[in-house]
């Protein structure tokens, strides 16, 4: 045991021999590295550093991707915020311009109606409506200064509205057709039976003086007859919604075509318009043509 | 009759003096080469202490190269000196000297080997280089510095003259 330990123990001579060997090998290695030691050491260091450089590149690439992802996320969030603000601004603008747009559309429709009716029509704007009140009506922004007089017919693109009831210097009041004290000379489009429309309120009216011998069906259009000299013949008034046969005459209930609660722009007919001004808005049902006779082309 | 072995202290002092001469003779490369060869081949080798002789040889080689500022890569001279001093020490231990003739013969062989090994290792370290004439001066002056070293190392030994 002790002999083995003694063999293992290094003597001073062995250490000296080891030092000599290391000195000789060290100098030899140093000499063999040669004059390009710097380049070779650099090459060796570069070779040894390749794994670390690869790992560093991976790390830097990961950080760059993460940074780009974060930047793109921030850009998306900023863009989302910007789009949300733009959307809110557009909605606000849309809400602000909606009345003007509706008014413009109404004006276009009125303009179209004005082209259809070959009369000297003037447009007016409805300032406000007092229809919910008793004997209420529509207040127009024009009055005597613009040449308005009483009993001028008032139209909307959908149908008649009423007549001018009173005229002030700058404003005029319209008596709507559904007012209890309003009356319009009308006729049924199919039977051509004439009568007098009297208001019932809530955009409804009934027609009087139509004989119970007439055949009237619900849904039949009601036009102005022109006999009252307020409206010319053929303007749409509304449609029959209920027909009841009375003792002497038919009890006809009519739903007015013009939206009296939502009308904002109206056309004013000239006073005492001619009886015939235009073709009726609603074309009467055309009878089916008879079968061709033999020998006719 | 074998000459007595010089004391360690004497040999260290002689090596230190030789190293100092190597430094001082730096302005004269030919003379420095002679002193350097004498230090490495005669003063540094110690049969019983190879490490000490190796360190003196290394000191001599590095001192020579540093004083000459040999570009571009140093170390070849020190490596050659180390190798030679080990060979010289091994030779001295393997075949002890019998007299000045053996000493001169052995130094001649070692000097030639030193010159060749020195140029080869310097070529390995620094690349191709001119040989110069230092090796010739070293060989020509070999009897002189060999005799001087013998007298310094073995002052009591016979000079060979009868």
C-alpha cells in the first residue's frame, strides 16, 4: 500500500522534468504558431466563438422579432384608436347632416313633383307643426310677403297636405286634410264617383256623398276631383281603408297618403288652379284588351 | 582525469555575468552572438540541474531576441537555446568530460548544432531571414571562448598544456 502511494507521489525531479517538458512544448507551440499568430489566434477564437455567435444571432433575431411584433401591435392599436375616432367623427357628422340630407331628399322629391305638375308651384318649408293641438296645423315659412293667399292648395310628393288656412306677413298656417273642419273635393279612381273628404284626425278622413250604389273596394285610390277649385283634378289624396254601406251613401274611410306628421317641405299650388292640370298620379287599371278578331293583323 | 564540477553558486554567477554581457553587447550583434553561444553552450548546462540550465538558456534567448527586436515573431532563439542546453546537459551527464579536448570537440559539435537549430527555429517562428555572419564569428572564435569558459568553470583543472 505504502509502495503504491510512494509510486504515485511525485518527486521534485519529476516536477522538474514536467516543467522542462512544458517549457519546451510551450516554446515549441509558440514558435510553431508563427508570425501570423494574431491572425491564427483570431481565426481560432472566431471558430471557437461560432456557437456563441450563432446563439447571439438567434437571441438578437428573437429580440428583433419581439420588438417588431410589439411595434406592429402598437401600430395596430394606434390605428384601431384612430379608426375608432374617425368612425365616431363620421357618425357625428352623419348625425349632424342627417336632417339636411333628409331635407335635401325631400327637396329633390318636391322638385320632381314640381316638374310633374305643369303649374306655377312654389316651395315652402314647414317651420313646425301644431297638429297635435285642437285645430292645429302646419306653419310655413312664407306668408303674404311671398304672395301667399288663403285657400291655396298644399302638396307633398306623396299626396295633398291641405290648404292654406290663414296667412300672416311672413308665415302661413296650413289646414291639414285630416282636420275635422277640412274638406276636399275628391273622386274615386275606379268608379269616378265624386264626394267630399272630411277629416277625422290622425291622417284619416271619410268621404261623404258617395252613393251606396257605387262599388268601392278597400285599397282604391282617392284623387282630387278639382271641383273645389283648390286642387286640380287627379292629385292623390289617399286610399280607401274601410267601406261600409249606409242607408243612402257609402261610409268610406280614407288613409291619407301624405305623411302629415313628417312633412318638411311642401309645394304651394296657385290660387284657383285650373280644373285639369295633369294626369292622375295613380294610373287607373287598364281593361284587358279583347281577343284579336280573325283576320286582323 | 575528470575536472571537478563547479559549484552551483559559481555557475549562477557566471550565467548572470554572461546574461549581462548579452545585454551590454547588444550594439555589436556579432559579439553578442558569440557571448550568447558561450552562455548557452558552456555556462548554462548543468548535468544535475537541467531546469536551472533551461531557465538560464531561456533567459539568454529571450534577452537576445528582445535586444535585437527581431520581427515579427519572437521565441525561436529561446526554443533553440532550451533544446541545446538540454542536449548539452544530457551529453555532459551521459559522457562526462575527460579534458579540454573533449570539451572543445563537444562544444564544436554543439555549436554547429546550435547554429543550425537556431536558424531553423527562428525560421519556424519568424519566417525566412538572412543568416548574417554571426555564426561564422562564433565558430571562428570558438577556441577562444571555449578556453575562457573552461578556465572560468574549472579554474583548478589542467589546461591541457604539458
